[in-house]
C-alpha cells in the first residue's frame, strides 16, 4: 500500500502515533492512521487494482493481516474503486462505528458522520455486503444507497 497523491493538508501517523511526512509513494502499513483537513484529499493505492480516495475532513485507520485488509473510517468519506474481483483468499472490509462493508470488486463510497452514529454506503458498480451494528446483513447493488443508524435502510 502506498500514498499516491495528496492535495491540501494531510497527516499520516505510524502505528506508534509518530507523525510522518505525507509524500507521494509513502509506504503505508498496518496500524497507520491518516487525516485530511478542509479542502484536502488523499489517494491511496492498495495495489494495482485497488484504489481509495479520502475526501476532506476524513480520518481512517489501516489494518492488514496477510491478505486480509480492513480500512476503518472514523469520520468523513472514503471512495473505493476495485477494478478486479478479489481472490478467494483475499478480503477487503471497510468499517465504520456501526457498519461493516465487504468489498469484492466494486466501486462506491462509504460515509461516516463525525459523531459516529450514522453511516452510509453508496454503490456505483457491482454489489457489496453490508452488515449493521445490530447484526442484520443486506446486499447493496449498483445505484443503491444503504444508510445505517441502528438498522440498515436500503
């Protein structure tokens, strides 16, 4: 994983909380955290077929264990574009405080409110599986939005 490009003010912290200089091609590892500020953006290349973009005023954490990748959106918006389906032994999950989205080969974005009580998934291409905090699960397809407070509403 690497930071491809930034615009504006972007902060990167390693797994120990140390501030790193945000720069193009900066390698990102499990435990890293990133923040974007007003009018700031960050593009993250997960590999050659997986790209994400943090919108302004967003905060994420990265967790990786082998071929299992999880991106935690603490607040803000995270766009994702996965151009090829993941392999059977791979996983990419995007998590908020009350929602878990399983990504296989899709395009869309996840939104998490600053107070962490509401989340949403917007699917532009493909289908994702969304689990709400209460344990219910829904498949969300291209052109659909799912909002999650306590239950999933498609």
